[in-house]
C-alpha cells in the first residue's frame, strides 16, 4: 500500500506539472497570436491611412503647369484680325494676353510651358509692349515680323524666334485656308523648341510663374466683395468685343469674340477660360512718321481691375514697376491673389473701353417673374 500510495502521489504531481506546462504553452500561444493579430491590424490601418493620403497628394497637384519646372515658356504672337479666324492651339496655352493694337484690332500672346503643339497661330508680327509681358514670364518670344519699335526692343537682348527668317522650317503656311496670305502663317512649337535649344536660348528660367496657382478650389464667393459673374463683356473698340459666358457644369467660361464663338481651327471646339483677369491701361497712337496707327501702352504703374473665376468676380489691384518686372495682382486688402488651377486670359483694355460683368437673368417656369441668379 505504501508503494502504491507513493506512485499515486507521484502521478498526481506529474499531472499537475503537465497541466501547468500546458497552461503556460497556451498562454504563450495566445500572446503570440495576439501580437501577430495586432501587427496585422496595424499594417492594415497604416495601409488604409496611407492610401487616401497618396490619393489626396495626387489630386492636389496643379495640372495646368508643372510648378516645379524650370523650362522657359514660349510666348507666341497670335493674329486676331477678324479675317484670320479661327485661331489654332490656344487651348493648350496656360496663359494668354489680349491687348489693343492699331485700328481697334486686338492681338493676343499665348504662353506655352512644357507643352509644344505642332500648329499654333496664325502667327502675327510683334508689337513692342507685348515684349513686356514676354519678359515678365522670361519667355522666348515667337513672332512673324514686327514693328520698328518691336525690333528695337528685340535687338536690345530679347531671345526670339522670327518667322521672317524661319519660314519653311520652324514656321509654315497653311495654304488650304480660304483667307488672305498674311493670315496663313503658323508655328510648330516642337521645332521652335529644337531651334531654341540649338541656339542656346532654352536655358533654365530665372523667374517664378507669374501667378500663384491652387490645386484646391479658390472659392471667390466667400470674398465679401464678390459679385456674380455669369457673363463678361469687354468692348475693346468699335471693331472688337471679347465676351465670356459661364458654364456652371464644367466651371469654365466659354469664349466669344464680336458675337462669334471663339473656336479652334483644328478641333472646332470653343475655347474656354478657367480664370480671367481684367484691367485698363492708357494707350495712344505713336507719332513715328509712318502713320500706321501703332500704339503705345502706359503699363508701368498701378491700377484696379477684376479677377473672375467659377462664376464670381472680385475687385483687384495691379502693379508693374518696370517693363521686365512681373505684374503683381492683389485683392484690395493687399493680399496677393491665388488663381484656380486652369488656363488664364489676361484682358488688358483701353481706358475708354466698356467692361460689363453681370449675372444672367432667367425667366422662371411660370413665365411671369424675372429671376437674377
């Protein structure tokens, strides 16, 4: 009995030790499983967190231009004689200036950066005050001929590409067009780029972009001075009017000139603008003995204007301190404006021009009330 009792006690002790070991092993397994599960949950949460951040980062990139790019823009003189319509390639420009020229006609200068359409124009001759705006963007100036005043400025050190010397290579004629010969000249910006590189003009730019761009929407309606801007009418002269109609679905302005949709020669699509900057400067006829009616522009100084985008306009100020210096645009509180991500038309008008910015009036379904939106 004594030996059997000892055996029983030893067996019970062994069972207890085995149970303790099993409990310890189970505890270790549970702890390890918990650690593995925690790591998986942490990695999943980190992945989910990183996903939207990366997506948001992609969404917040400015699309109209590469704000980090140091390549120089190309500034192309665009013919705007009514007999030269339609133009080609303007929608690819990130920035376009429209300014009065002789005879009440306007000309445009379209800027392209890291985008090189093979047909832009029609290209027209240079006017010297457009060079101010090429310089403020550190752009290579592209033109087909020019006034004596323009050639004087170019000869003083402006990097340019001239169709007079390069017809048949960088520039070409579209002889299929039913228009006067002087309105048939176009530039291939891919070839212009190659020419500028070979010439040594395609250096890195030493200037920032003229405008501050926001990938997040700039809501002008939040500005206490904001007004609805569904329609913009700019009467440059008896000969020419530029107008915009807001497309609320696509949040852009459809562009027209003198009552006709401003469409592209190749695509047939109407040009649109995301941003419009409007102001007036003094101009007068130059007495150069040639009686061509060429204009001078008093654009050094300060003044007031408007910034229009997404269906609203706000008053702004402009300041340009030198011909090559960048024009600074500010809200009336002194804060520099930030524009929406998209192309911009800068409309510089004579002092006696008419500017109309207004909401659209529509008739409700009953046909009895006029509603101003």
